[in-house]
């Protein structure tokens, strides 16, 4: 199996040359039929996370587009999710982009549903999308469990989010 490529601050590196910071801020962008789904929204949300964490730097959409073009050039364009992970190193931003494992369920799943469980968990700051040891542990547990998703709930039992999906209801 070949190593995946990672675009690290605009340069192509192999997977073994990069270790994701457990405190990285992140977004996941879906690539579908050669199109980036909601790129500007993801970059804006990433920049909002950085701002709320009192980080004075931000990511430019055109930089992400350029890095994605480089990723597509070296690894091809895939109908797969791309992760943007941003961390701070010596007061400078370290920005990594790479494909991640993606699961797209069949159409009939929308009618049948998927197995889920509730898990008590609240982000320290829900307005900041940042990796944490606690969330990583929950995601590892999810892989061992016999469900597709954990719905994360607060102390009152209100659903806040999913571990890997967006949650919304239609009445």
C-alpha cells in the first residue's frame, strides 16, 4: 500500500513526515463529482475557531484552493473527504490537507436509518472545532462498538452533534 500524500503549508510530504497535533483545529470537506462542497463555509468556520481560540492568524480560501489543487494533482481527484488540520507551531500556523477515510451510505439508508447510541459528551467550547483526547477516545470506542454513530448529548440529554455526522431533524 502506498503512503498518502499530505500538503503541509503548500508542500507535498508523505504521510510518515506528518503527525497531527492532538489540539489541531480542523474541518472536513467533501469532494463530490470533482466539486468541493461548501469550501468557503468550511474555511470561514475554521477561521472562526481560530479567532475564538485567540489565534490571530487565519487561513485564506485561495490558499486552501491552491493546496487542494496540489493534493488533487499528486493523489488524483477522489470522491472522498479532505481534512484540513491547522495547528500553531512557534506562533505560526501549520496547515495540513489530506484525504481521510470516507463512508457514504446507500440511498435506502435514508429510509431505513442506521444504528446509533447516545454518548454523554460536550465540547469545552462548542464554537471551536478542535481535536481533543476525549473526542479521539470516543471515536476509537465507536470503531469497537456495533453502531454507525454516537449522538453526543449534554447533561439534560439534549442532542448536540454526532461524532462524524451532522444531525438535523425534519418534522
